[in-house]
C-alpha cells in the first residue's frame, strides 16, 4: 500500500537488482544484517518486525565512539538500595541499564505504588538482561532483601507463600534482584478473597490491526457504561489493551469472574467474527481473545508503568479514553515518553470512585 514509483532518497541509490520496489518512508522496521557494504547498504538484511515504539526521525546511523575516560558507576544507590551492575544494559537494543530502570521506577513511585503495594505480585526476572533467560517468580527465594515481604495465603485447602512490597524501596529492591516486570493480583492482602477490580485483557491474534483492538476496548467500555460501571484504559506495552473497572471489595472471586465471563460471552455472541473466549492459538485466528481469566484468585495483570521485558522496552501506560483515538500501538510509549508526559503533567490519575456489582448489574449480564 505504500509502494511508490519514485525512490524516496535525496540521491538515487545504486541498485543493480532487478525488480527493486520503492516504498514511501512511512513505517519503521527493524532488520538484522551482516554488515554495511562499502556503498553504505545493509548486507543480508532480514525483516524483524515493525517498530511502532520509535519514530523514524530519531533513527540515525550510529558510529563507533571512543570510550570516555570516566568509568561509569558500577554500583549506584537508588532509594537507599544499592544497585549492583547499575551500568549493565539489561535492554541491549534499547540501551537501557539496570540503574536506569531502577531510577525510572523510583521516579514513578506515586503513579506505580497505589496499584501494587500490599498485593501479591509475580515478578519477571531477567538477571542477565532480556536477551538471556527470564522467569516468573511469585514466592520467596533465598536471601530476599529487606523490603520484599511474603505472605502465606490459604485457598482451596492449600497454603502457598507470595511476594509483595509495601513501598518503592521494595520495588527498587526487586529491580536489584533482576526484576523487570511486576504483575499484581486484583486483590489486596488484607482482603485477598475480595477483588477490587475487574480486568478485560484484549489479546489480538497476530494479524489483527491495532484499530480493531481499539474498537474492542471501546466496546467493553460501552457495555460497562451501560451497566453504570466506570472503566479505565491501559496500553500494555505489548500488543493489546486492558480495560479495568475498579469495584468495592464486596464480591468474591467467583462472582467477579462469572460476571467478566458473562460480559465477554455477550460480546462473542454479538460479534462472533471479532471475538473469542478460546485461548487456543488455532481458535483465535483472526480474532481478539477476550481474556477474562485475569479475574481469578492468583491471576495477575501487568502493573501501571511497567517496562516490558521485550525488545524496545515499551511501557504499560494508563490513558484517558479520549487518548485512544490517537493511539497507534500498545507499545508506543518509551521510558523517555513517559517521563516527558510526567513533566507535562499529562499522566493519567485514577479518580476515586466507588462502584460495585449490584444485583441489577449481575442480573443484566447472565
Ligand atoms: P499484551 O498486550 O502483549 O497481551 P499483557 O500484559 O496483557 O500484554 P499477556 O500475554 O496477555 O500480557 O498476559 C496476561 C497476563 O498474564 C500478564 O500480564 C501476566 O500478569 C500473566 N502471565 C502471563 N504469563 C505468565 C506466566 N508465565 N506466569 C505468570 N503469569 C503470567
Ligand atoms: Mn494481554
């Protein structure tokens, strides 16, 4: 669709290959390649995917530079936590270091902590950076730092211990342990059987255009609005969107999960070509999977302003509904973008609201 007969360069490149196709320089993609050729072209390039998280104007040809003589700090104290290997690039492509990640989370304290403090969390740890082995951790390990706590929770007759933090120092300690992503539960430890939010996680199949996910998010919002429930939007820093409705802690997991499933089922019944509740890859082809299973005991969803442990280091960002129109991808915000939004006081602040799943609401969605 962006093919053009005219080459877009200031000087016509020397192409000896027949059938060269020129395109308008509108989208940015990542390529892997063997080396630069003498004439400044890339040799053996292979397509690695689009990068909606970067804008073309910021891309320059990087040249090797001499090291500055000043040695970077090996360790760094952030919020009183000693960050070891602070200069290590845990995101090698995005050039983001462990110290920078810890600083970012420390800076976002007020915006992150309300959504994760005193909730059990799963942590995605990548001790050797995102290009090495990463794993989920939800229970305590050996030698836990001081501000990371565990709680034993009994459910269905079984007891298990879960990690949680109370303040930003604990969050920074998680980064010190190699933690990148934190995923809180939908309930707080003092009332763990009563969730305080309902989440619809919209997961697109590979070929779904982002515009379709935006429509789906609006669809969920519209349906919740009709029931009198206010909801909030978040882009995940990955592929999809989350729609979350806070609720008073009055209902058990079964009630909340059943409500979420029933609402999602209504969407599938209304638009079976667009939505599915079936997680299997085969049944999802061409559809959006409405993941209502986030609404369960021990299920988690990514925290606000979480930097995703994926190439590009995109951030999960809560947004105003009127920002949805202009959103171009779920992974469009970088750490720098978020800090710029913070400076401009453009960060979304959750309003305090009280609402619950009244009998009328539960009866309307069966
Ligand atoms: P995307 O927009 O790319 O879907 P997402 O954050 O919604 O990003 P999902 O892959 O849909 O990611 O996963 C949904 C949630 O399931 C995650 O936020 C995480 O909390 C949880 N999750 C995923 N994989 C695991 C796992 N291996 N162990 C524990 N929890 C997981
Ligand atoms: Mn998802």
